[in-house]
C-alpha cells in the first residue's frame, strides 16, 4: 500500500512540473490552461522610475499657533518681503477640524556689520508634550551711523504657551520690548564740532509690556457653536512722562447652519488711556458685527455689517466727552474658475482705526511723543481685483482699492534743525485711490522673482499727502545654487514727495532707490552663514 502511494506521486510529478497557471481572467471564470509541455519564463516587471520632482512651492513649517501681540520687532525692517497678495488662500466656509501645527525648530542668529550693527535672535520651542507646549524668543538689534548723536537699539523678549484640551485650547503670552533711537536727519554739519548737545534732546525711548490670553473651541470639529475669545492688555512708556494703558478684548462666534453656510458674529472692546502733562485722554471703541457666509458652487459670498461706537473723554475740567456711532458694510464676493486658475474678488467694508502712542511710534519712531491723538475713520473701503496663475511658474494679481477716510494719519516735519515729525490729520472727506499690479515667477525651488508696483492718487481736504509717494516699486529675487548657497537681491524705489513743516512751508523730497544684495551659505544641516550689503547706491531717503 505504501509503495503504491509513492509510485503514484512519481507518476504525477511530470505533469505538475510542466503545467501553467491560468491567467487571472481564466481563474475567475473557472477555465484552466492546457499544459503545453514547455516552461514559459515570464520576466519580472521592471518599473520606469522617474526622477523625483520637487514641489514648486517650498514647504514652510509654521510656528505654534499661539496668538501674540501685534508688535513689529525692529525700527529698521526689511523694505520688502516676498509675501504676494495673490497667494492668500480663500477663507473656508466651515471651520472644520483644526490641526495642531508643527513646531519650528530652535535656532539662533548672530550677525555683525559696519556702523556697529549687531544682530542677535534666539528662539526655542519645547517639544509638544501631547497637549501642551511653550516657546521663548530673545532679540537684539543695534547700530551707530557716522553722524553725531545717531544710533538705535531694539530689545525684545517673548514667552508663549498653549494648553490643548479635548475640545478646547487655552493659550497665553508675555512680551517686553525696549527701543532707543535718535531723531532722524539730525544735521550735524550745520553745528560746529565744538558745540555739545545733550543727546537726550534728540533721543526717543519706548518701552512696552504686554500680555495676551486666548480661549477657543476651534479644534472641536463637531461643535455647531464655535467661538474664540482674546484679551490683550499692555502698558507703553516714554521717559518724558507720556504713558499709555490699553486693552483689547474681542470675541467671535460662528453658528454652523449646514456644510455650505454659517453665521459669524463678533464683538469687541478697545480701551486706550493716554496720559501726559495736560491730563488723561480716555478713548473707548465698542465694535459689533454680524455676517452670513455662503459657498455656492464657485462662489464664496459674505454679506453683513459692522458697527463701531467711538467715545473720547478729553483732559481738563468741564470738558464734554465726544461720542460717535458708525455703521459699515461688510460684503465680500469671490468667484473662482476651475482649479483656482483665476479668482475674481470684490468687497465693501469700513472700520475705526485707533491711533495711539504705540501704533504711531511703530509706524514712525522719529516723532515728538507729546502727540495729538485722533482716530482714523475709514467710512468706505471698496476693493476688487483678479488673481491667478498664467502657468505653473507665473502668478499675477491686479487690484483696485478706493478709500473714503476721515482724519487720515500724516506726518510733517517739526523743524529743520532737529528734523523730527509730528502726526497730523487730513480732515473729513479725504479720498485715496490705489492701483496695484504684481507678478511672480518661480521655478521649483531654484528661482523666485516677485515684482509689485503701486500707484496712488490722493484727494485731501485741507492737506497734501505729506511724505507719501504717488508711485512705488518693489522687486525681490532669490536663486538657489545647488542647495548650498541662496542668493537674493531686493530693490525698492519711490518717486518724489511733498513735505511740510509747522510754519506751513512746503518742500520737495526727491525720489529714492534702495538696492541690497545678500547670500546665505548652508555649512551643514544646522548651520548657515549669511552676508548682506544694503543701500548700495547710498541713496538718501529724506
């Protein structure tokens, strides 16, 4: 019996060796292939692997989403940064699930240059411990020009943290800043070297301490009532005795109606107290707004309104307070062609802009700190334009903006000896028209060229557009040399402007062109060396 079983195996073995497996179609149909008596060798599939293609837009890691105070570090910022308007994504109709962003890696920047320029920037972010993290930033920048009694220094400390719960998140931060500058355009050539001037006469110091707190449930994608609350108080100080206490509170509520529409409500309170030798100027702005948002096929539509109540208590006894109420439209429409190759947009809105000691000093630190403070009322802001892509490499944006403004903020020279500035206001029914054109060319991660031109037209009631150009041009280019060296060039140009001093004398200021060159060299994955040359043409912008 055993021998018969072994003999049967040997008899069947040749048929097994020369049989073929049926095709997948035959196997599925129940058919089988007939043995051919030959062994067909089928070669393995050799895929045609193409070279990896880099993304056309470099991936950028974003810092942890902790809300920080609206503070611009540096009184000498870059003239132009590559931040094209047309790359602004369309706002989502529903909030959806908010992902926790990646943390940026810790870094430190050290730099030295002529005129005693020194730069230090340190940033550290702790690893996210499941539901919490924090970061810290330290910054310093200083310099000393050849002119007597010149120089500036900036110092910055920022601390931020975030705690993420199952359905909510809580964040907060603290920032401290101290700046010192000497007034712009001091004509040392007109004063003999033997004459000594107290530097404190032409020196401005600014110090601020601020905190910010935020609480929201945006990470809860199932919530029909999504909200966010923010509180940002700060204290601003100048050694000459002018101080400022301020706080901003705002809350946003989104009521989800369906997957294509929602209602948005907002309320805010903006308090500002300015104290000088004359007393206290107390200002309060209460904001309320509501809007209906809808996504319909290729349309994004927002229709609503906003109100602002402006109250000012002037210094002095028996001085009545000033009260005003404003109503603004809040309308925006976007229409996108397939794949967002071209987007048409238009809108109407308005706002009350608070001009404070802090906000004005960040725009122009070369000021007399005993300021006349008024709010700017943007009664109507009408805008529209086209943004899109001509190809994978070319993007463009054309925009038109009309603004009807009361109390537009301007600056005029106080005198020609110390040459610092005082804020001034245009009065009621001022108009500004702006036309913008922007073009960008990018080739993967190798080339990046961006150019933007703006034309402005002003119609002011009782003032000229002091210190404001009617045309400016900004060009920025970057080139990546074999992943090791990144070179860049920046060009900023503006035409002539009109200035006025306190005596009412107007004078012309010539146009200016500023060109800078630089390069970054990647020594290894964690170390870079950088060098830059600024204002190559030695152009005076005054």
